[in-house]
């Protein structure tokens, strides 16, 4: 069976939208300027900034006006408590399974936070497995995490596909292993000139359908 490795944040789920909602609620609760929404999300860098650096920046900005535990709660649970799986994404994963694909989530991040998202959205009942960078000790685009994903579901990387929104973590990681990929653009232009994905799709449902079309006679 063909292995389909799916990114989580901003691919299967809109992590950035969930985090923005959490930050807006945080600012309102602590009577902070709502204009700080842009500042916090910029510091967060789409989840790629280290948690400790984001916490330090927020602590430095808000000082004693916001308890440290409130900042840590936002960073630990804010997005995880609000992510949703759209119907189109859910049905696309089901189509992939029905089409003979073995689906495994491959995500960077902390185990507790990422598993909370997977279980909250019901993805744990849709995919055959998942691997999280903190748990395996390697982050995408390192080849080890993709090998760990294949091992987790007893599959081979031969003929495997990678679907994700990050040119570096997902597409470059796939290219380094000679795997095919679909980049989820979310409306963005492809930014690289030295390498490209196999396909580009505007959203994850379309991306999954590209893979299904490629493997089903």
C-alpha cells in the first residue's frame, strides 16, 4: 500500500487561525490592546518560533500585568483547544484510505500539544498513525522523521508521498529522499527556485485528491 505522509499544522488543520483566536481571547481577558494581535502572531512566526522565545518576548512586553501562567497556558493550549478539521479535509482523508493509501501524520512540535490537536479533531480515528518530532528526536526535513513515520505504520518509503504547507520542512524533506510531494499553497506563490514539489494545490483536500489520482489506475 502507498504511504501518504500528511503534515498537521496549516495543512490538515488551520493552526494559525486557531492561534489567532486564542490570542484575541487572551488580549481581551487581560485588557490588552487588540492591536497586539499582529505583534504576538508575528513573534510566534506561525508556530516555528521556539516556545521559550515567544514566552520571553511576551513576558518582556507585558511584565507583571499578565501572570506567567497565563502566557504559558496560551502557548501550550491556545491553538490546540481551538483547531478544527473541516468537512472537506475529513472526507479527503477518508477517500485516501478508501483508495488504498496508508495515512500517517508527520508533524514538528511538542508531543502533548500535537496529540491534543490530533485527538480533538478526530484525526486519531482517521489516520493509521502519527509521528511527532519531539517524540522521535528529529524535526522535518530530517530524513529520520520520515523513516520513523514509515516504521510506525509498517510501510515502505518506496513510492511514498508527502503533503504539507512548508517548502522547507515538507517539500525539501521529500525531495531529499526522492519522494513525491504536494505543496499546500494556501494561496501563496511557490518561493523556491532550486527545487519544486511534484504538484501544487490550494488546500489539503485538493492535495490529497492529486495523490489519489496519481496512484489509482
